[in-house]
């Protein structure tokens, strides 16, 4: 795998806990949504640890004046959740980055070819040089959906250290494909699974994140 791809798997017991609930086939949709939200929160926290600019300020405590650090309020951020299931991760990320502007990207994967196509692109027509971008990709299997988004961001001049990717789960083949095409990328995930099955699903994985998040595993809705 190319050394330009930096993959971070936070060794935190809460990250492992929420991922395990996502994997469990018995987890109902409401709890699945909670687990996605919590993973989004914790992974976003890790992704911005050494990334967001800060500034020194002076504050007055009840006892005396002291120095402190706050997030630079002028630092612009853009969050890019991938529909559908990326909204589950962004629900947690939004609590960490409440002032970020949001640009939705809608992608669908052909079940026969596993190729991703874009049906919604709400990225701004221009992204300034100071803007940091965080992409919320629910799962990275083949890497096709993420690659579509990263190519669009490249067209808008967003690459390298201005960019962070957050995904609940990643497969080694997808990471290899992303590493071969994109330089200097930082990606945060709860786990790296070793392989894909013959349908390009992550193994052991967690199934279809969108269907499990929204309870749409079946096309029927019975009363």
C-alpha cells in the first residue's frame, strides 16, 4: 500500500463497542442509527485532533486572568456526507463541527458491476484555499464511491492536508485502490476488514449500512 495514504484506527474501547453493535445482525435500526452517530462523533473527534487551527485568548476565571486556546472561528469547514448512510455518521460529526457548511453527495452502486455513479452533487462551485473538507463515507468497500467524490474535490482544488475522510469500516482492497490514486490522504475508520466477497461486500463487514440504518432491507412494508 502506498505510503501516502494515512489510515488511523483509533484504539478506543467506545469505538470498538459501537462498531460491534453495527456488525451484529440483531441490532435494530434505531440502535444501529445510534451506533453510526456515536462512531461519527468519535472518529470526527480523532480526525480534527491535530488539524483544526486554534488561537490563544485571554479569559478571566472567577479568580484571575489566564491564557487559553479556542478553535479559530474564522477557519471555514465543509462537511460532505455521502448519501444515504453517510448521514448517519454526519449526525455525530455535526455535534463536533456544528458550524460546518454541508454539501451532500448522492452515489449509488451498480449491484452487478459494483461501479459507483453520482446522482446528486451539491458541492460548491468554488472552494476557497483556506477551507478544510471532511468527507463522511459510511463504508469503504471497493473505494469506488469515495473515488468519485475525491476526484470532484480535486477538480475544485481540494487535496492533501486540507482533506479528511471518515468511514465506519474499510476493506483492505478498497484502501489499496484509494492509495494508488490519491496522494497525501488521511482516513479515519473504526476497523480494517481483510477482504470483499463476490458481491463486493466487506467481509465480515456489517451488511448494507443504508438499509440497516433506515430499515429498508425489504421492499415490503407490512402492517
